[in-house]
């Protein structure tokens, strides 16, 4: 039997390699070498040996506290955060597949970057100046939503004297309090559930609330109520566009409640940012994004349940700071920062994308 100390050292080595190589993720799976995701591509660590069931179990158990181990073995899956010797922090998911343990570890950068560092548009700074409203950062998994949220919250932290409350599962970025008081609550440790945390959040004197992910109608409804009652609320959804996000929110409620939700959404929503991280031609990744700001035209379309017309409003409101995903992709192709192939792969309307490129 392998000494548990050896697994701990091997785990430390793998985490250090992940951080040093700038990988976004580390995968541990039986029958494969450890695998890194770098710039969106999975790459096996050829110098590492193929992992046996005992190897994966030994590595995973070194990530877990005794309490977490108990929950993992009972539920067969677990989300948690792991800090590695003050060098790096990881958002971890451990699970079983085909009877064997597996793990996916996402590297959370220690430094919270600014909007400019992230190559995001300066219009996002406007969100941090608001005292009230509902702001959503959306996109597929692994496209930088949490990083963008952290950037906006940290900007508020340095510029305002507010109480920021976050509800996360698990906590990802750790904020260093500056001008703000910041309370970070982790589901499963500081609160039993999102519902419980959000049910009491308005009694904790918040100014700014961040919900790590809205998973159901209850959390969506509470977030909108908080925005309606004078708070600035940030959250994320796994949707592909502003129009789809609005439909997803409304459709998550039963038909007899949708009228009220439409009214709340039209009055509280401030903006939606949909983003993708695209491989750069010269290495690394850069965001492409859709920005929708809620003006009177968008508000009317939400009320009238005509979200399918929102893309037209975004296209014709560029002077207000809005932009479509295709415009953002075209701009990156023109600047030779991303390839046409990657632009088409990430576009939601590739035929329109080609038309826009031909006009440029």
C-alpha cells in the first residue's frame, strides 16, 4: 500500500503544475494521466503515470476534510473549495463514474483582476456605480462569469462604503475588505442552502448582494425582490444570450405567476452581459461578449413578452454601450486576435457573422 504522505506530495506537485502552467482546470480520472485544460484545450501530463483507482482515491481523499469525506461517500458527489498552501485556490467537484472516484479542479486566480485586465468593455464600470438594480452575467460553464462578477464586486469594495453579501457554492474568490464590509457565505458551511441564505439576507443590512448562481425560481424571485426593495443584486445564469436569459427567468415560474415576474423583471433588470472566452491566435483567451442595457425599448419588450426582438434593439443601440456577440467577434477577428474558425464556432448566428465580416 502506498504511503498516504506520498499521495499528499503527489497532489501538491499536480496543483503546483496546474498553477505554474496557467491551466484553468485539472482532471483526475482512473485509467488516464492527470489532464490539464489550457486555453480551453485538454492536455495530458505525459511525464505523469496513468492513474489507478487507488491513486485517484488517495489524491482525492487528501483534498477532503473528514466531514467532507463523509458527505462525498454518502452522496457520491461534492462541490467545495480547496486552498493550496496560500499559493492557489481551487473550486473542486469530486464524483463517482463507473464506480470509480474522479475529480475536476478549477483554478481560481488569487488576484482579482480589473475590468481592463479582463479585456471587458468600460461600460461595465457603470454597473458598479448603481445603488439599486438586477445585473446578470451569463454564458456557458467555464467562460469567466465568476471572474467578471468578482471584478465588479472588488471595484465596489475599493470605491464605496457598502455591505456586500455573497452567497456561493462554493466560495471562489476571497475578497480583501477595503472600504466595504464583505460577508461571504458558503452553502453547506455557513448556510444549509441558497433558499435559506436568501430568505434571511434582507435582514442582514446589505447594500450589494451577489448570488453565485440562480438555480431555481425561488432564488430568482428572491433576487428580484431584493433588487426591487432598494439593493444592487448581481448573479449568473447558464444561458447563451440576453433574450434567452429573459425567457429562462420567466419560464422558470408557473404560468399563474409569470405576469408578476414579467412586471418585476422589467422594472428591476439593469443589464445582462453574455460572455465567451475565445482562444487567442497568439495564445491565451480573450472574451467576446454581448451587452444588453435595459432602456425603455427593452423594458417594453420584456413587458410584452417579445424577447425575440431584443437583438434588434441591441444592434441599433450601440451608441448607448450595447453590443451584439457577433459585433464583438467581428471586432476580434478584424484585430487578428482570434481566428475566423473560432469566431464562427462561438457565434449564435454564423451566417450573420459572415455578412458582417464581408462588410468590413
